[in-house]
C-alpha cells in the first residue's frame, strides 16, 4: 500500500486555502540577546555586538526575528479550552509556514493588531506539519 503524501496535501490544499481565505500574519520572536556579547569602544564611543556562535559583528542591537505566513482566525475548540492556559476569550489562528511558536512570541495580524502567544497544537498527520492551531490573546 502506498504511503499517503501529506506534503502534497500541504502544497495543493492547505497553502492555497490559507492564501484564498486567510490574511497575512507575522510571528515575531524577541532577539535572543544571550547569543550576543555587547562591547563598548571608548575611542569611537559606540557599541558593537558579537555573535557567540558565528563570530558575526554588528553595530546595531540585534533585532527581533519576524516570520510571515497566511492565517485564518477560527472558532475556539474544546481541545484548546481543555488547556488551563487558554481562556474562552482567546482567539484561535490556523497558520502554516512559520517556525514552531513558543512562549514570548507575538502574532501580528493584517490590521496590525498584536496578540500574545498562549499555546498551540500542531496538526501533524503522518509526522508532516500541516498547520498550527495557535491560541492568542489581546
């Protein structure tokens, strides 16, 4: 028996549906400043930041990471409400093509409204990430 091709479903069904019915969203993650050493140069009177892992040197403070995709707000599910962190007033966003959300992330919708990440449930049949169902709060 042939294995079901979930990647094909993502490309042929999920992404086109999100593009058609959804709106652009951004997942914003604070820059991980623990990866950078900040140094002050008394001669130039400027700061520089050196990445501890790559050695990259920049002259402006590292910026937040922003990932974009298409998403659609849907009704709150009982599955998410069973999580003690989620409130009935929270919103649920279906989104694909972003990194796995984590604590501290923010979601910015197409109107510029910023929501705080609460929790998420991956929809991953057969081990293929199809969507994230993300609970967000104003």
